C-alpha cells in the first residue's frame, strides 16, 4: 500500500514539473539585459559608442608596453634577469606562439571587431545617434583589421558576427581582403556625414572625428604604397587646420598634454582616486623605477618633476640609441634633454644614490614616459605601485605630418615632403 502511494506521489510531482517547465523558461534572468532588448534607443547607441572607445583604449594599453619591448633601441628592464621572462623574450626577439602578451593583444583586436560587428548588424539607420555609432564601428573595425594585417599578414578575416559553426575559420588567402575592407570601412565612415570635426585647433571632441578617420585612411594607403592617395588624404587633415604641434613636446603622454591640439585621438583616463586601479590600464608603475633598485635623489629636488620610485623599471634606452639621437641634435637638443638622462647627471645634479644596479641599463634612463608628479594619484596604490591618470594618444599630428612627408617624397613631390618634415624638425629645434 505504501509503495503504491509513493509511486502515485512521484507521478503527480513529475506531472507538475512538466506542466510548469515551460513557464520556468519564460522567467527573465535577473541582472542581464537580453540582446533582443538592446540596440534600440539613442541611449543604447551612446552606450555602444562608449564600449567601442573603451575597447580601443584597452587595445592601446596592451600595445604600448608590448611594442616598447619589441625594439632594438630599448631594454625591457626589470629588477634582475628573468624578472619578467616574456618581456625579455619579446625584447630579444625570442618569443614563441605561447607568449600570452602577444596572444592577448591578438584577441583584443578580434574583440574590437566583434563589438563593431554587433553594432553594424543590430542598429537600424533611423537616428543620428545610431548612424554615428555605426560610423564609429566601421572606423574601429578598420583600425583592428589594419593592426592585424600589418602585424600578422593573413590571419582570419571576420566581417560579421560569427555563428557557432564558424568559430574555426581558416586564415585569409591574401592580405587583399583586409586592405579592401579597411578602405571601404574608412571611406564609409568619412562619407557618412556623422563623424564630427573640431570647431578649431583648440576645440576638443571626445569621439572619433572625420579627420581622425582620414588620417588612418592615409596611413592605410601609405602601407600599400599608394603614395598619391596617401598624400591627398593626409593633406585633407592638414588643410582642416584643426590640429597643430604643441610648442613643448615634453607634455606629450603627460597630463599637460590631455586634450591638446596635437592629439587626433586619445585614450581618456579619468582622475578618479576612488577607482584608480580600474580606470587606467596603463598603470604608471610600468615605467617608474624598480622599488628594489630604488634610486634616491638628495639635491635640487625642486627641479625634479618626475615620480620615479614605485614601479618595475621597464624601458631603458640602449647607449647606441642615445648616441644616435645625440649625433643628430646634440646634448642640448630639445628632444634629447626632455627624453634622456644619464646616471652621471643624476649623481652630479641630483645627488643620486642607488641600493643596487638597474638591470638592462647602460648608464641611461628615459624620461619621456617617466611619470610626472602631476600624472599620478595622490597616494601610492596597493603594494606601493604608482597609478597615473594621464591620457595617452592613439594618433598625433606629428605622425600625420611625417606620413604626409613620406607619401609626398615617394610620390616625387620633394618640396611638399620637405615642408611637412621641417614642421616637425623646427618644433624640435633639430
């Protein structure tokens, strides 16, 4: 009798579960916005734009230290040998496919493409806000594809949101598919009429401008050796008269350069002490001198504008690179004096002492990216590391002028090449 009752109860419970299972599937997950409910309003479009700009900022903060390592002119630095084996391998060109710094940057580019494709496939063209974010998405996708084709050649090409059965794509057969897409996306963004322009050289626009897109299209033409097209497109940026070189190049990459007339685009970093560990992916401790190798200054402290201790000590220049710059403009050159300082000068002028030698150092330190006191938050972060809040430029007007000079020169127009090149040289007093 009891056995029969148990079976009946189990059967009834099973029926109840089956009858209500469909209703359970209709319950919305809390704290999550369904994709079908997004991509609808102008506020959604503004949020999508913020996401794209945030991802571009993260891309910059991943690429800056990575590309700094991958040059014969700089040492990776650090405290001792094997302090950071990946940085050292990148610096010495010994890296392998297992290098997570490189793979992480590679993934970030495809994350940017994925989010751009989401925007392009889901927003309807029925408002200025949505058209603007779609133009920005085309710019971002073109930028990511530019970095992929110039660094990896023929990785897999993605021009839409992939379905589950497309996740294992083959590599592209040639670079042409990338360049065609880059040119198409940038031309669409430029011709959309939805990318703003600055109102003048001292104006600031916190989103992608038409001139920024033109500059990157000129850069794409230059890489493809389309010199006439590159010169014409870069000249449009110059003719806009919305950008210029700052008089003092030492402010570049410091808070003094935030929103300056030389930046065509910059990664915005808020001065938010309450969230100093999260607002800046390019934390100041990367270039600040190593705590365990700390250098202490005893004299003329009022003349020293940098915050040195509280970092890893990466990015020391090689002596050969210092000698090259010195041979061009001498020790009194504006760039030389702003970008380098020797150990001898630190001792003679500032009374420097050190607890131990700095690894990967030939007697020279770089000061171009060494943090200014004004760049950092008032207090050191956890474990004594420095966190900073200066904006970092994606693209500067100096690069536009130099690219234009190269394009003109290779297109046979020497006078315009010299004209643009000399603008940069004259600012540097070189």
